[in-house]
C-alpha cells in the first residue's frame, strides 16, 4: 500500500494563529516537551498569521494527540497537515515554469559557476539537470567572462552574441542584485539563450501572436463566423465549455480565444492532451504528486497543471480518451472544486475554469458505457461545434490567401499568386486534416514555387484524404446487405459512362440480363439494350 507523504516521516503542519510576540516560542515549547524535532520553520499568510513547521519525526497519531494542545495555546486558531512548505511550493512552481521553456536558461554565480539550469540548458550542455550545479560556465562558452561583464554593467543586457559549444547564440543577461548598489552585493546573473539561426523564426512567431483571441481566427466562411459569434457570447461565462470538432479544426485556438475574452484572461491558460498519455502520467501531469509519492518521484513532490492554472483556465484536449479513474477525479473537481495529489491526503481547493475538446461524440461514448454520463453533463454546460473544412468551402479561397500571406512572411519571400489549377485542386480535396493540413500544404507550396505563382503541381496532397468516388459504406447489417449497398454504388457510378445494360454488362464481365435484373432490384432507372 502506498504511503502518503502527510502521514509518513516528513510531516509538515500549518498553524493558523495571531501574529503576537512569543507565539512561536509557545508552539516550539510544546513540540520540545513531546520530543518533536523541527527541521525547518517559515512564517506565511497575508499578515504573518500562519506558521509552517517541517517535523521529520512527527507521526500521525502524535499529531492527532497534539492538535487540542496546539489549539489551547493563546492566539492559535487551528492546526492542520499540509503537503508543502511555502518555500517548497515556490521552488516547485519555479522548476515547473523553467521546465516549460523551450529555450535554455541558466543561473550563474559571481565565481562563474552554473548554479541551476532548466532541461533545455542541460540538454545543450550535454548533462543531466542534477549534474549542472557547480559546472564552470567557461568550459562551454568561448571568450566570455560573465562575472566581469555583470560587474562592469550592473544592468540587463539583451542580444549579446556568444558561442556555446561552437554554436552562435544571442544571450539576454539579467543580473541578480540586492537592494544595495555596490558590486559586492551582486549574486550573479540569469542567462537566457536564443539560437541566432532561429531568430527570424522567433520574430515571425511574435508577429503571429500580435493578433490574439478571436481576431486570430480567420472567419471567411459563414459557418465559421457563426461559430465565433456563439463563442464570443459563451467566453465570459464562468462555466465548463465543451468544444467538439475533427482533428485540425482549431479547437485549442478557439479555447484560447474564449479564455482571453473571459474575466480570467490575464490568468494562466494551461493545456494537456489526454490522448495517448498513459493513465499514471496523465494523472501526475494533471493533479501532481506529494513528496515521496512513489519510487523515482521527486523528493519534494510535483505540482500538477491544475495548481499551476489557479485562477485561470485548464484546457483538456482529447478528453474522450481519459481513463475511468481520471474521469472520477475530474468529476469530483468539477463538483467540489477540490482534489488530492497522487500519494497525498491533503485536499487542495482551487478556482479553475475547465474547457474540454474532443474529436469523438461523447454522447455515443456514454451510450456505449465508455464515458461517464455524469461527467459528460458536467462538461457539456456550454458547447461549441467547429465544422470540418469540407463544410466551410465558401471560405476556402480567403483562407488560402491568408495562409499564403503567412507562409511568405515566414519564408521571407514575396507574396505568390495562386494559379486557378492550384485553387481547383484545393477545392476538390476532402481535407481530413482540416485547417491545419491546409496551412501545412500551402507552406510547402510557397517553399516549392518559383516565379511568384503557386501552381497545381506545388499542391501536394496525400491520397488517403481523397473523397472516395463510391461513397462511404455503412457496415450495419449482414454481409448480403453490405455487399448489396456496395453493388448498388458501383452500378450508380458506372451508369453515366455505360448507359445501356449491354455496355454495362460488358464492362463488368457479366451478361446484360444480369445487369438488367440488378438495375430493377436497386431501382436504378430503365434497363435499356
């Protein structure tokens, strides 16, 4: 049985109390009387009205016995177990935020040694994150004395060109300085690195984000414009939202727009794709885990996306693939606003709006017993359906021009013209990957074209997305019924080219009598010799 961190040998407690002189001494005297060691203490709360104590040898039975004695101390309002000390929480939040950055970030002291680094920086240096502390920066960076640079400038430096392991980077340097102005108070600097050969891509990405929220959703189609109008009305409402749509239709883009247009728009938006994640990984990513929750876990535990999203919006994509266990935990959070980290008894209460997205019909999954009906109704308070691209073909030309403009800006070439043959090819395609596929296809076309014209041969489309000439067949019923539907479709497809039963029979290698009988059976017009 898994041991909870709160009932194990590293208990942390929070004492809610008055901020009076001597109250900490009274609390510590009680612990000394019962032989309880305090490893670390911190004062927290808005007005210093909470004392946090890390007591390694305090066990649950002792804690329950001591609770009334704590509450008998003058000025103590209550005492409870907690999973983390405030400093531990801040440390975990910082690690989570740094880990999410795709570019390298290092903290360097005034001796030139690396103190800490995120995963991207450790990967760049070729070491594990836990091997970073103490490594000399000079081992990896050529002709660069960071401490001397920080002493000389004492202010932020942006875009300094340096070489790290032979590759050119643009470095942003932020000195770590106390309130005093003398150089002795400098503690080091935080170094943020950007690859010089990708700086153009970064500038484009910044430009791409200039249009935010609903303005970033191209609405050339009447159907899509109607969806955006609905979304604008739902965005400010503080209730769960379910977005349905095929892959590549822009579900996350719409979720971000709804978040930005809501009262939570300045708070974080965190996203998790539930599809393809093992249950245990999805659970720890979403809910986090307590200290020492399982073998191989971090000693200090880990915050989940829910806690990192506090006050903001959580976007769960592929929610239809969530395991039954996670469905139960998510349902409880939606009902009560609380959850427990993996391996912890502590109840965590949060204010988070949940937006979910799915490619599958959740009501069908409910009917098959693969998704909880009560969770579906909780998620489906507000709902939006994004139509596939094939149902928005009235806006295809405008959307294509929009993506041509984006691609030419990113590649750095003049805006090309779309030849009629290329537009015809786009119009006749089935678009199984929807808008995302169209954007990728046109980016490739712009990179291939010469002479400022995107021609038909530049539009490269895989066959798997082509519209099936004989239609889509239902597999309902017995074999004879399925074969019958297929047979009818074959005859319908060939009748235009072979209008007589004799010609059609010759084409299919059967007698014209057989064809005439089949045409009568399927009510496909007159059988003519």
